[in-house]
C-alpha cells in the first residue's frame, strides 16, 4: 500500500510544484541518479546500452531511445520507468522505488530543459577492455625448444612436441607411405590416388618425394573442389530458397567462383572482401559482383500472405549472425534480443553490425556470353515482328475482355477451366497480374472458338471464309512465335547484393521484435575489438576491410583453427564456433597464435591490386595447407595407442593422427573414382544423380527429380542439386548440413543406414557394377583382388583379407564373372576403411 500511494503521488504530483529554476543538477539530480541508477547504467556497466552518469549520455539514451525529452517529462522514458508507466519496465527493478519527492525533482528538472552542465565531460563510448584470451592482439610467439628436434619438420611440430614432452608422451611414428598418400590425397583434393599414382609415389626415392606430392595436389583443380566445399558449408550454399515452398534458385555461379578462388590461391583477405563487398569495390568486375552471393545464400520465403518486411529482416539477421560466426567465431546472434549474457557484446552493437547489411538490395544478376546477347536480340526482334502481326488479329482490349466477362452466363462459366472460374470469382481490382493474363487468355480462346463456329455456321461465302482465314492466321502466328521462342538462349543468373543509393534507417529491435523500434543506430563494430577507421557512415566495404585487418585478433585465429580442424577432426579450439568466454580454451594457444601470425605475414611479392591500391601479398591459403600437410604432426600414424587411453584419451595433444569418416560428398566421390565412372569436369550447373522414388512424398510442393544421364550422372557430390526441404538421401545419411544456417563443423555419425546405403542404393550398386567391370578389364586372374584393393583402399590386401574374398568369389562359381565380381565390389565399397581417412 505504501508503494502504491507513493506511485500515485508521483504520478499526480506535477513538476511545477517544484520550481524548475530551483533545481540544481549537481545538488539535486545527480545524487538521485547515483543512488538508484548508475550501478546498472554507469561508466562500468550499461544495461540496455544506457548511461545515466552524465546528462549528455542521458540525452543520447540507450537501446529504447533517448532517456530524456527536454521540456516534456511525461514523454521522457526516465520518468515513465521510475513511475512504472504502462508498457514500460519499472525501474529500479529490485531496489526501493524513488520517493515522490525525488520523482518530482526529476520531473521539474526535465520540464526545465534538463540542460547539460557547463564543463561536463561527455560520456565516451570507450573501448570495452577484456582479459579473455581471444580478444588479445595476435603476437608471434617464439618457437619452443624441444629435446627431440630431429622429429620436427617445421615450426608446427615444435609446438606440438614441446607439449608432448612436457606430458612425457612420445609422438607416433610416421604412417606408411601408402596410408600417407591416400590420407593427403583425400584431405587436399577429396579423391583417392590411382594405381599409377600409388606406384609412382611408392617407387619415388627422392628425399622430398612427399613434399612434391603435396605440391602436385595443391596445383590440382580438384583442390578447389575439396576446400571450396568446406567454405560452402560456411556460406550455407544450396540450390533452393528454403521454407515450405523451397523453389529452385540459380546460385552455381557463386559456387564456381569459390572453387576458382581456391584454385588461384586468392589471398584470404581479398577472398573475404570480395564476398562481403565486391559490389562496392571501385570499378567492380563481374566476378567481384558474383562473389557477393556469399550473403545471398539466405533463405527466401515465398508463401502467400507473409509480411515481406519480416522476412527481409530475417535475412539481415542471418547475414549478421553468419558474419559473426564465420569470421569472428562469436555467438553474436545471442544479442538479437538482449545484451550477451557472457561475452562483452551489447544488443546495440548487434544492430550496429546489422546496419552494415540493412541497406542492401537483392538483385538477380544475368551472366550472358556475347553470343547469347546477340542471339537474344535476334530472337527478340523476330518475336516482336510476329506479335505485331498477331496484334492486328487480336481483339483482346481491356474493354472487350470486360464486356466478354460480363456477358458470360452461368452455363458458359461452367464450361471454362476451373482455374479461370476461380479467378473470375475475384473482383477485377483484386486480381494479380498473372490472374489478369489468365482471363485474357480465356477470352482469346473463346474468340478462336467463335471463329470456328462462325466458319461452320455461315454459308460458303465471304463471311465463312473470313472466319476461317482469321482463325488460321492466328493459329499459324501463335505456332511461329512458340517455335521462335524456343531459340531464345537460356542465360545463367546468380543472386547478388547491391548497395542502395539511399541507406535505410536502422533501429534496435526491442526484444528482437522488428516491429518494436528502439534507438536509431549507425554501422559500427563491437567495442571489445579494435575500432573501424573513422568515417561519417561506414559501409560493408569498411566492415570487410576491418574483418581482415591485421589488428583484428579474431579472424586469423578463427580461420586457422578451422583449417586445422579439417586436418585433425577438431580445432585447437574445440568450440570452433565460439571463441567467447563460454568456449573451450585452445589446447595449444601459442601454436594458434603462431599460425595466425604466419597466415597474416606479408610477403615481398606484390599482389594484384585490390580496389586500386597496391598491397603486399599475404594470407595465402595454399601456403598454410602445405605447412600443415608436410608437418611431422600431420604425418603420424593414426593407429590406436593403448597407453594414451589414460594420458590423452581424446587425442587433444596429438600424439597420433585421427581417423576421420569421409564427408558425404567425398563418400560418393571415392566410389566414383574407384569404379572409373568419375566425371572430372570442374564447375557448371548442379546435376541430378539417381535417388530413390518417393523422396518428395512429404514436401509441400511436389518435385520432379529426373536423373541426369551421360557424364552428368557421374559428377562429384559437390555438384548434386541441393533441395533444402529434401536433400539427396545419400547426402543426408552421411551428415551433410541442411544449409539453413552456417555450418562450421559437420557431424560424423555411424549408423546402419550408412551401410545399407553403400550396399543397396541404386547409385552405389551401379558403382559396384562399374568397379567389377574395371577389375575384369584392367587386371588378370590371380591379380584381381590385389588390384581391387588398390583401387578402393590404396594398398595391397593382407593374406587373411585375400583368403576371405577368394572364398566369397568361389561361392559365386555358377555366376557370370561380372555378377561375381560385383559381389566383391559391393563388399569393398561397404568397408569402414573405404569411407575412412586413416
């Protein structure tokens, strides 16, 4: 009751009962704010980004907007909060409420103008310091001293060995050459070595044979396919729009841009800049505009009746979250609704990042060749001439269509197609463009019927002849137009970003609700990280440059950790998507920083100019891949070591290599390569390998999956058309991501469905038959089992393995050779070793 009376008194007490001129900020107001407010809204802590320790900061306000409206206390959020007005959270939340006298003083001060005191130092948006390791600058550590220096092949090994020696653990011996060859081939190009490549490597006695092998693999066009696939996971690449309709989209040109960038060893900083802001580079090339497809891989909702603005905002949220995850390794998405609970990230900062993407348009970019442009002009000209002729015979004016519609009897309407009947039930001013065209088409069809009836009903005179002539002329012209239209070239398109000429205003979304607009914000980056270069209004290009600035501690660490993860199954930071305070600390922090500093180290070799500015070249992805792949750490055997079960059960110290189940696409690729069916063409539109019937029985929109034929049937898994609502089952069963959001690490499961797929799926059975044919054609009796092992596993069989397969083959003696060897092939394609990188 006391609180209630106090509140009523505060509401009813007009500020005028306290003379505004008698209120002194320092004497009367500052003590009230210091007592009740600044513990949560002061220099050290700013809940909802609001500071009340200075008048200037109170005028600026927080996430909800200005705290003060000078001269209007009733409209000021500060007063609304302290009196607990409707739809405003009462403040302070737990402490005793302000007295009626204090409220009156605040009201009088605000009504009097809430002037900023002379000499007040403005509350600065200071950089937010943090002692967390990930936010500290990257420094290049010295290489540690080790006892067994002969084991080390490059600096990576010194960091790994130093930790092993500290724990009293010896590294594993190097893997045998056959295993090493298959391992590095699968890791760098995603394909197994051929028998000839095996022979060449095993007989190469040069001391640098392995290093030269790595260089050949890095120079292969298939390197881009392998490592481009990892990046496409981050980019949430798919061939459809998502949501329930999940319509197809054309994005393969972006996918090919990624593959090409990897193959050309585009420096990573340029790789990032072009994808985030290629359209903003001076004199942006077509390729740089295609690169912005990185942020067009968001889902698109095409349901009827949706709020278009809501789903535009959803796409911007996805771009913001993806940027934070992929480049910063932070869970910035937690700040969409509130300040981060654990990391020094505020909701205001989330919408400042959001603002970089809020002023983008989303066009579709045509990519015609000069020949296609010429062909389109020619075909278009011919169609225009024919349509001009048709128009002289076409009576479909708006007035005549309306008159025809009005003259339709119920019986005549019932004779029309059901779709047209439905449209006619809609008022003319409520029809879409497509519906209007459908009504016009129905009118034209009725006119053709009139010509037919007129021609039959008239005596054989000039009236009948006129009807017949008009009908014939129209039909001929329509047929000619349809025939000519078939010659119109199909021009590929891709989705891109383009900056608007007039930026949109960006607001903080209170509670994450785009309808509840809080304070206006401008583009900026989190204060815990180095600042952007000062500009009146930073753009996406500024953000892109900031992400790869050498002062930014997160991008190089996150990227190096992700590279490491692909080679060893887990990153040095196991929580690869969370470098914040809730993530796991790095197992080898000095190695991570050494890799990051090495990645950024400039080279004296000049790089191609970016945005008209000459720059030294660093950030070489291939150089870092070579460094990791040639290290002694990478080359260790993956054999289980019983003594490590208690010392390092999860192999975080890397006293051996890890065995890794192949990615979904690579499972298909190794089967294609072993069978000899693989089409090695790089790039191009997505394809449709066979899949079981009934896959689309549960999708909202029925799909027609017509299996590709010829060379397209046997393309790498990377090129399989990816429907978000129903991906190809072979991809799903082997844990391919669903492409709804960025994927920084794939799951690796082991399920019976995987074995059943390898054994019985139509595609894999076809691979087994082809493998059997290859074995019979390319090897002799007595050598075939060994040859089959080399094709599938890159090694010779053990005596026991050979005996087992010989017994299986003997049981097939009454079977045709191809069928018998198909059984052997099915066994080999179903082995755990076949789908595992040792």
